[in-house]
C-alpha cells in the first residue's frame, strides 16, 4: 500500500481463520484509537476437513477466495493505505498452504501472512487488553477459534500487558465438531469432550500455577471468540446480535451453564433458526461450549469478561503504532 499523511491514512486488518474471514477498515483517532469505517464477515469454513486430510479442500479454497475478493473490492473502494492480512490455524496446518496463498495472490491481489500461534495470541491480547480491569494483576485470556484455541497468561503491570505464557491447543470448534460428530449432542459425548480438553490444559496450569493466584483474587478472565459472544447474546436474550451490548459484558459461570443446558436441549433446527446462532454456526456452538466448560472447570473464577474484539483490532493498533513510530523517527532525523 502507498504511504499517506496521517489525515488520509486508512487501515485494513483481515483475519482469515479456520471458520471465518473477517476484516475491519478504520481511520486512526487520537493516540491509540480508531473509528471503523467498513467491515466484512463471512463464514467460509476454510479449515473444513483439514484435521482429517491435512489439506485445504478445493471447495473450501474456492469459498474463501470469493470472500477475499469481496474484501479486496472493499479495500479498493475505501482507498486503504495500510493493510495486513493474516491467516491462522487452518493455513498453519495445511500442507498445501503455499498453493492456496499463491492462488489468493493471483486471483485477488492480496498477500496472506501465515502467522504463528504465538503471534496470533499476542494480537488477540492487544486487541482486547483495554477491557481488562487495571487493578487485577493477572489475566487469563483465551481465544476459541475454528481450528485451535489460544491461551495467554498475562501480567497486568501498571497498564502494561506482559505475556508470561502462551499455549495453542490444536482443538477449535470446527475440529472438535468434526472429530466428535453427532456424539457431541449426547451427554456422554459432550462430557468426554470436556474431560479430554481439561487434560490438555493441565500442562498450562502446571507451568503457571494459575489456580493458586485465582484463590487469592489476583486473576481475571477474558474471552474473545464467537463462542463467548454467542453465549453472552443468548444470556441477554437478544432478539438479534448487538455488539454494543455484548462487548465488555461480564458473563458468570452459572449463566454459561444455563445457556449451555438450553443449547443442549435444542434441536439442530432450533439452533439454526435462532437469530444469534444461525445455520452456519448451529453445528459448532456445542463444540465451543465444551471447550469453554473445560476452561471454566480448570479455573473456576466465577465470571469472565466477553470481548467482541481480538486479532483484527490488534492488527489495526499495531499498524497504527508502527506508522506513528516511523513518523516520529523521521521527524527526529529531520
């Protein structure tokens, strides 16, 4: 993208995940803020079948390229000057990710940056850190994705958020739903999924002793994912999803349990027809509940804060900070 003056700078941040393709276009405001001027979100299921085959399927790539073409059009119409497009777990895992990236470049003109799980976690943290309580010294931040779940253990030090540990579990809502199939809709299958994920979390607890700090009231929990935002919307009995009502809300563990029970009692058609779930998420929502329940059982904090923000916001903030840093360096040299 071409360089620009601060007044006409327009940024685009795109997060291509296992399940979703999401983009924000924004203008900077003030020192560390921005105003969204356009957005895009489409479920593409890029990672469909990757856990079993190790490859991105032709249908999944075609759906995703079509979504990325729409993003490229939006970027052109909005005259974007700075952009970064990141791809996560599905592309990290797929053996044909280079072929896919070349196809994206050839058909859309966009360059995908396949980032590590550690960088993904850092971007998610940067995007939602402003929702943290400043006087609570530790935070457990998690992002339940389509193909993986990222955990970040954070030292909240005078407004500085220092990552002390990161773990990426190779389990997300798509991969869990595919591996469990219909058994996830039974109590026995659901409980098995929760127990399996809890076992995967033991190593993170052993390394960071989160439970000890939790008992002394030193820990807050922050969740950024479609799972937690959907559960919050259901808890609030929203007739349609409203970000302003969900972002930053505190969701108590008892509320999570109540909503999970409601979802388990619904038929597939009822989930698909719910305006806060929809047909594209209906078969994934219980998988998300199982991952979240495993974390709630491992670290029974009583409540978590819901963030409808994450990687895209982190990308925007990091790009804007880098532009400001370069401008300051240029002024010093002048």
